[in-house]
């Protein structure tokens, strides 16, 4: 415990702690919506398309996260446009934007004058390098996500499980879909520094899979997803610091191990309960 307390004396670890907390909140809330709507593949497309913004940011000499933010939101809106207005199959639109974003990112990285930048922190994340500026950006997005989900919880619930019913009640479903998919993009870009482009989709789905072991209630799943995401993030963070390995991979590794332990435990308890039932006479 003394060694753990001593780690928190470092400024970079304090930043990592707050980043883990805010990442857990946003991914817990937004990830529950993604899993409930079964649009995990869409989030994967937005994630990889945002790499184009990182490459463009390097080429133009601006903050790569800002470029990723622009690309991510445009990709999210582009998927909605192509699938609803341009009569393009959703999986085809996602695949095209996914590949286009990655291609644009690679092209601009190699067109950038001088040495090619180190992209490891964007591909695989490094929560220990989160700066005060990153925390400010994450804080603003976190507050926006919390406020939106609290204010429009019932509407989000309708859209997630029965969109046709919401339409029959004259609810602004199309507008809500655009806002929610934009929040998904913002959450993805916000967490690129935490777990990276390649692994961020896992942070949006694994905590929800763990929560699904214990509940089917939408609101309860959100709360449990936040808790499990934070537990996994802190465990991965400590594991990364102790063994000097990439933090993003450590966080996802910790979450998968947590899922495996709890899932096996629930199966064991279920079988034990069946065996303990008295036979009918």
C-alpha cells in the first residue's frame, strides 16, 4: 500500500488516474448504447476512420487529436448519410470509410516533411502520457455525455430498443441518432490517448459484456459498465507501470481476464445451484 501511495505522488500518474476515471464514465455510458443498438461495427469504422485525421493533423502541423475529432465526427455522420440517404448498405459504407480513413492517415503521415512521427501512442495508447490539456478535453466531453444521458435517458432507451415505437410517437429519432453517433465519435477520439485506435472498441464493449453477466436492465448496465471499466483501467494501469509494458494493451488484458473470471464464476454458481435443487418426488 505504501508503494501504491507513493506512485500517486507523481503528476503523470495522477493525470492517468483521472483519465481512467473519465474514460470509464464515457465508455460505460456510450458503450452500453452501442451494445444495445448492436452497432459495434459502426464504432469500429469510426475508430479506424479517425486515423485519417491524425495523419492530416501531422501534415498540417495541428494537434492530431483535433484532426481525429473532425474526421471521427464526419465519418459518423457520413455513415448515417450513406446508409439512409444514398441507399448504400451499412456494412459497405462502414468498410469504405474504415479503409479510406486508414489510407488517408498513412498517406499524410508519409507526406509529412522530416521523420515519420511515432504513432504507437495513437495506435495502442499510452495513458501515462496524458497531459493537462488532454484532461481538459476529456473533462468537457465527459460532462457533455453525462448531461445528455441524464437529460434524455428515456428517449435513448426508446431509440436503443424500439426505434419504430419512438417514430410512431413523433419522437425526433433521426436527430437523436445523429447526436448519439456524434457522441460515439467524440468518445472514441477522447479515448485514443488512453487505449489507442486499435483497442478503443474493446473499452466500449468488454465492460458491457461483464455487466451483462449480472443484469439485463439498461440503466443498471450503464452503472456497472462504468464500475467495471474503471476497475479494469486501474488494474491495467498498475500492471503497465509495474512491468513497463504498453498501458492500452494492459487495460484491455485486465478487462478480458476480469470477464473470464466472472463469467466462469457465474457458470460455476449456476451449475452448483442446479445440482443443489432437490429432485421432485
